[in-house]
C-alpha cells in the first residue's frame, strides 16, 4: 500500500469507509460501514443458521497491518461473547510484493492472502493447529473465535512463560510442517496460546515463499522467524539471557536436525537475533 492510501485508510477507518470491490462492485470505490455490515449479514446468514448462532452483529476491530478490516461477530444477547472473527479485504487496499527485501517471502495481495489463509485453515484446523474456517470468498474470511491470548502479550507480561510455551510452539511448528504447510510470518503476535489447556493455534497466513527458495528452506525459515521474535527485548529475551543453556537445549531437542542444518545457509539478515545463539543450528 502506498503511503497516501495507507494514511487514507487509517483516517477513514473509524467511519468504515473503505476502498473495495466487495458488494459485487468491480471498480474501486468507497463502501460505508453499513454497506459492509449488510454484506456480512447477506453472506453469513446461512452460515449462522448452520452453526446455530444466536442473533449477532459485527464489531469493527480496526485495520490490520496489511490493510484488511478486522471485525468480530458478537452475540447480540450477550455482546461480550465473541462468536467469530474475520477480515474483509479489498483488491485495492494493499499492493502485494516484497515487503522486506532481505526476507525470502512475498506478501500476497489481499484476495490471494484470503485464499491462502482459508486453504491453510481448512487443512490444519482439524489437527488443532489453526482456528476453523467458517466462511470465505474473494474479499472476506470468517473463522471461529479462539478464546486465547497472543503469545506476544503473554511474554510481555511474564517473560518466564517462555519456558512453558517454547517447546509447545516448536512442536506445533513441526506438526504444521508434517502436514505440508508453512507459515512464513511466525512472530509471537500470530500465535494464540491458551494457558488453561496448553493449546497453540497459528493465525495470519498472508505470505508466500519467494520463488528462489524451496520448501525445506521455508520450514527452517519458520523456526528462525519464531526464535527471532522470541528473542525480542519485550518478549523472552530477559528470561533466555538468564539461562541460555536451557534455551539452546530446548531448541536443539525440539527442532529437527535437518531443519537446523538448513537454517545455517541463510544470510545474517534472515537469521536476525538467532545469530546470538547460532549453535542452535549446528548439528
Ligand atoms: N482470538 C482469535 N481467534 C481466532 N482467530 C483469530 C483471533 N485473533 C486473530 N485471529 C485471526 O488472525 C487474523 C488477523 O490477523 P492479526 O494477526 O490479528 O492481524 P494483522 O494482520 O494486523 O497482523 C484474523 O483474520 C483471524 O483469522
Ligand atoms: Mg498478525
């Protein structure tokens, strides 16, 4: 998205006028909040009936980092009860392309992002790795609401929680790869965790690998990005600095050795903060 349309989107998001081709309109135009609400009502009535949802209404959460509108569907009888969550994107809301040229991934355009995210949710939800998909078309995706916290929030509050979640997330990444999927944007904000049950769910699949890298490398990249995020100052860094040996041990136990070996071929810009603990990748 260029700066002017980004600023425009931010500015108008409160009144929910968005640039879009939803509502069956092919050229870019503004849609009002009520038009988008009516789009959701039209398209979700049958889903709601199928799932036996109570009366519901959308509440807008804001504009996502990639320009789609995030919303939650709430029960009208009990507004604090969230039924589902979703994103609404327009083809013109964000240009696709390489967001960070040093990283081996491409940000998909909004329609392709929705397509990829729906496909991955369909393939991974029944393995307990993502939320379930409830509805998708070219400009809108709705998935089940997971009553969980983002790992970024958990670690910001208590960095010691890294010891609980590090092995669980590493195992969940391995499971995702066994089902032939990869994430490519595994920062701690895209990982939902539920302390009571220990469940881990991945969200936000809007990137694809850049053509020059192959599947095994994309799997190594997932681990590298996750660890790079975990090593951030306001995530797990402090706890890890207090016990680096434990960190290395958990990583070496929970990341397959062939994946660790492949990560060593990445340039320093990709390895990021994991360079401080590069023996993770030695086999
Ligand atoms: N609590 C939740 N339950 C289920 N899915 C969620 C939840 N929070 C976020 N998501 C998923 O994450 C997507 C939004 O990604 P998010 O990481 O919140 O935004 P951003 O694109 O700004 O990084 C939603 O479309 C939804 O699929
Ligand atoms: Mg995200």
